[in-house]
């Protein structure tokens, strides 16, 4: 059946010139990349062009993905306006908790996460002609996941499905080569924009912290821009909602009467967002304080001036800790260009950048894709539902990082959303239920398990609270402190609609949104959305929080510090939550990975904790060496991870545990605490000497390392068997180490013989004495001997089968060094006579012959020799 859709007259936009090439590319290829800069009109025109395509069946839909709800509604409204229809007929939209579609809808503008649910429910995407990824350069996690799934579905089930990727700043050629796909480029159009940077002298005097810097700069710049530009509205980019509110408080009483002040961020009610976007007339002007939500997809009519604060709020996930924190970072140059372009969409404009031109050149080119910095638990669950055990089974522009994906899988296993199989982790019915809720897995688990425990409404309310920004703030405009960390205060405010403590105020827009989300979740779980208030405020909030964050159960260590179940410490002033509580469940963390602080927490009782996590509690005997008493002590402890539940003293600890405790102490304190007799220390040095001079390639049996670090590391292997029955360090220090050290030799008796042959403990000298050798320097073993005992010996003695000459310390009759040499013959011929001249007078009783190389060696005096 031919496509009967007729294109309406389209606005004169740069994208129009690229439509013939785009039309031909989509007719011949199932994947196409469209590169179009801001202002080209791709979001406005392309979906309608696809409706008229020959390859689209009349009943098939076009899905258009946008990164934000605000962009979804704005795009749908603009497309419907071009058709002269209300939203919900040919053009519809679908976002979380809101949709306008009908049987007539043929273009659905949706948020990126909606595509994942649609494709999981129908992998073939029946009835979908094309999927359009708009603003793909933002590289959200949901966009990357949606593209990976769509490409897989196209390859296996729907080869005729069109995938169109539209981007403003991404390197389109790279994307085209990767897919592979033809790349269609469109020109853009911006009116001239006059760009101003911050004066370096002023910049040097500003605070370093972004929020303090912007609080000082933005209000002054807004006032200056209003005076310098008598026409047009002003759009101000700030990193976060808190920054918007701080600037708004400073501006609200300082703006002229004809200037309206608006905030624009994703958590505002639809009416407030529309008011910020709606054109004004009658001589009025607007100042719009916006987050990065206004960077792309939207044309805000009337804006002639952009003030860019130069920062963005981005999530940072640290796999090592499992923590995700929001960081304020300098904006990327690509995003700065997007922001600047807002000033030149409809007329010449001006952009004020609140950083210096030198700083601009040091900005990163692009912000990293979210897949590199985000918690991947939702992605890991979706891949498991798709039937993919390893992310590399799909095609990614950037493969999910291994460490973050492993961390996400571990969390899902802990939540019971996945179960281990030989072929990899598989989704459980519980995991499927979590994914269907459209919440992060932690919060989905909270809702489902809370329902099973009989606290469904409270669990839904708590999940809604944790999914949104904080609804509490201090009432004083100048007070920028975080609200108290007690999570129960939020539930109380949610239930009553009033601030829970004097001095606090509510974000009413957030309050309404949380209530809407909670009502929706409660209804989806099959419960009444109008539950009594007491059923929320009297529920075990700490226990419910622990369900979502089992890895953030915590125990008080001091009044301002907690130990998490993982062993990591976080700061929390526990008197702000519950001064009597011992255990807490932490919901949100801020700060850094090395110094995290709990910003939302609730107390829970030990009985609640033990009941909910009974299967994870362990009872073990812990035995350790007490340096104060110099004895081994034992206790029987019950733990949940790193949390200590209770302990009892053990009178007679198991002998193996006692030995282990002694070993642990020695490994920490070092092997210097052992009984190093001269013979044992010399044995260690002889063995290290042989390891250096006889590498493994030259020996039938290798000479293992005997240095202190290796001996400490391998202490359980060579000393452990000898500690059974010992209870004190004093007993350990009576052990002779000689035989335990020799037992480390892999060659047994034959290697011991090699040891004595190659590195003898002592050497017989011509006098008949057996002199102990010093191997403390493996490059120069020492023979320290009275020189009279070497009379008649002409060649320097050696070890290591003749490889290493001994360093001779020739001693006086009194035992003091007289000469050091490695060449004995040379000493007799030259050095001896100088030594004799010095010593003969002091030691007249000892022989000092004229021909030492021919004299009889002796350790006796002349009298005892009979001379």
C-alpha cells in the first residue's frame, strides 16, 4: 500500500537542502548518519520527511528519541504545529508518567529510556519503520544502550528497520565508518554572535570553588547585560539546580519591573517549563536561569544574550567503592559552542563566557560519554534481559568499562535480580519485575521487596524521594548548607506537605513530582495510591533504605563517623539523624571517593538488620596476637560484612587459629621479631648469595628467594607448621630457624649438599682453623682471619665453585683489621712488609717472617711454637 502522507509546507531551514541526499540514502541503506549543526532544523523537519518516505508502510510509526523530557514535549509540539494539529494525533509523545498518543499517531517522540522498554517487550519492533536518535552527540547511557539493542534487532530480526542517527557535534565520519553507514551533512545557520570572555585580572580575584565563583559573577553579569542590550531575553547556563536557586535569590528583587525571572531544569512542573519557554510581549523581557537542559533540541524564542557560567554537573561512578557522586566540572568546548549558539538562532546575539580566553583553550574538546562515567547496573540488567552475558556480544561505539560492568553485575546478584549460571549471569523473575518498573535497580528492589514486607506505599514514596532531587532546603536565602541528613524528615514532609523542622523550607515543585511518582508506583504495585499518612511515616524507613543500599549498611564508630558493611568509612554527624542509634542505612553519598560523606541516612535497629540480612550474617572465631599482653586472645564474633553484631571471649581458641594469629602478627611486624641466631642469619645470606650467582637456568634446582620480604610473605608455608601448640611470642622466639629455612629448598638433601659445597659456612685455613664466612654482601663474601694463619698460602680462596674470590680481612694478632685484599699474592709481595713494620713492634711475640709465602702458618705465638 503506497504511503499517502503528504508533507506540509516546511519552514525555510538549512536542513531542507540536505533532504534529497538524506531521502536517497534512507531509500538505499538501513542505517544513515545525519550531521547537522545547531539551528539547521533537523529535529523540526526530518521526522516529517520520514513520514512521507516510500519505504514506510502507512500504518508504521517513526520513533524519535530525545535526551530529555523537555526536548520531547518541545519537539512534539513543534511538529504538530507544522501539521496544524494538536499533539496526540499524527504527532505524539511518551515520557515517564506522561504520554499523548492515539490510534492516529505515526510519529512518537520519546525519551531514550522508553526505547529500551519497547524493544525489550518487542525485540522485532513490529510496526516501527524507523528509529531516529536525535542529539546523539550527547552520548547518554540510554542512547548508547538503545542503539546497541536496535542494531542487534536490525541484524537478526528486522533488516528493513531504518536507524537514523542525528548529531550536531559528534565526529560523523567516525560514526559512519563504525556502523558502517553513509553520512549526510547539512549546513547550519546562526546569526552573528559577539563573544566576550572574562577579564583575566577579574578572574584572578575570584573564588576557586565554582558555586562561589558563579554566585559572585552571574547576578552582576545579568544586570550588566540587561543595561547593555535593551532588547531580547537572556539565557544563563549554570551547572545545577542549587546554583540556579542561589542566583535567583540574588536577582529576584534586583531586576527591573518589566523583566521576568524564570528557572529551567528537568525537575520543574510542565507549566513552569512552558512559562520559561513561552515568548513574552508587550515590552516585557525574560531572564532564564537554566541547567544544561537548554543546550540542545530547544529553540527558546526571544533569546538574544547567553551568559555561560562555564560548568556542568556530571555523575562520576567509582567502581572501587560503588559510589556515584555529582561533580561540577568545566564545560567541554563542544557544549560551550552549543550554548553560545542559543544567542544566534533567530537574530544577531551576544555571548558572555564567564572564563578567560586562555582558559577556553584548555577546556576538553568533548565531554566523555556517559557509559565511561556512570553506574552500569541498569545497563547490565537490560543486557541480561536481552540474553547477553557479555557486553562485547553487542556493537558499541564505546564498550562498557570492564570494572564498572563487573561492579554492576555484583550488585544485581546481591539484589537477586540476576543468578549465576555456567553461561553467565541470568535474569530472575525478580530482575524482570525490577526492569519493568523503569527505576534504577536499587530503587526497583526497594519497591518490590517493600511491598512484600507489607510496606508498599512507604517503599514507593521512599523510592520516589530517592529518585528525585532533595525536597528540603533551608528557608534563609543565604543558607547554602545541605539540609539535615535524616531521611525520615523527607517522608514526614512528603506526607504532611509542611517543613518538618523550623528553619526548613520545601521545594514545592519537587514535592509534587515525588508525590506523582510515588502515586504511580503504588498503583503499579496493585495498591491504593491514597494510603493513610501514618502508613508512610510509621514504616521502618531504615530497613526499607537498606533494601535499596545493602552495600551501605553502616555502624557508628564515633559520633561523626560510620563504617560501611564493605569496610569503608564515611563521615556523618549521627546526632543529626539519631544520637542513640548504632546502625544506619546510607542512601546518598557526596564528597570524594577517598573522603565520602553521607548526605541521606536513616537509623535501623539491630533486630531489623539481622532479620532482613540473616543469610549474610557469619559467626566466626577471631584470634589475634595482643602486643600489650604478648599473648594470643580469642573471641567469637557475629558479623554482617564489616559490621560487628556481637562478640564473646573464647577461653581456649583452636590451636590452628592461634598459629594463624601469631603468623598474622609476624607478617605485619616483620621477620626481625624471630630468633635470628648467627647461624640462621648466615644461612639466609648464603642462600641469597647462591640465588644471585646461580640463576635458575644454570641450576638443576632453583635457589628460591630468602630475603626478609619473601620470608615474611611466605611465613605460613615455612614457619607455620612449627607454631602448632605455641601461644606466646616468647615461645615463637625460642624456635631455631635453621632447619625451617633449609626445608624451603626444593631439592631436599642433594641441594643442601650443593649449598655446603658452593657456599660453605666456614673455610679451613692453612693453620687448620675453621673460619666462619660472612655472606652479608652477596657480591663480596668475607673471610676475616689473622694474617699469620695464612702464611704459605699464595692464592686467594674462592667460593661458588671458583666464581667468587673471597674478600680477605687480614687481622692483626689482636683481631683488628690490618689489611683488606682480594689478591693474597700481591699482599705478601708488597703490602705485608708495610703491615709488618707497623705491627711487629706491638706484637713482638708473634712471628713476622721475611718470607711469608714460605713460612709455616700458625695461630700461636713464637714461644708456643718453640722459637
